[in-house]
């Protein structure tokens, strides 16, 4: 059974019951994704959280203000940019991985 079959599962079951029993199956009522209580809780929690978030942003205590995080991210991007930027090439039916370690052009044959 494919994933797309589940979206129409109730309709296909209703069609099957209607075809086998000749009884009219009423409309299928689906519940909403979030109930009104859940939606209300999310709204109240967001309204309570907003002043604390504004206070942290003004004081500069968020993850976006952390210089260590920015350094780690830039090293991550630099490393994987060199590793995958040079690409993988095939030469003579063998895999040749070319690593650009600080511009050295080092290549390994596997």
C-alpha cells in the first residue's frame, strides 16, 4: 500500500461498504489537526514567551550572538566546501577522490 492510499482510505472504505451492502454511507467528518484547546494553549504560551524572548534579544544572549557558534559554523562550511567542492571524479574506471586540502591538490586513488 502506498503512502497516498492512506489519504483516501476512508473514502475507499465507504465506497466498498456502499457497493457491498447497498447502504448509503454519510459524509466523512475529519477532525482538525489541532483542537481548540491545543490552539489556545499555543497562543497563550506564545504570548507569555514573547517578553522573555525580547529581553534575551536586547541583551544579546541568543545563539545568533554567540561568536563560538559562528566560528564553528564557518569552519564547518569551509571544511565541507573544500571536501565536496573539489568533487569526485572517475578516471580509468577507478574512483579518484581529489581533496583540496589548503590548495595542495592531493588526490587519492581507491
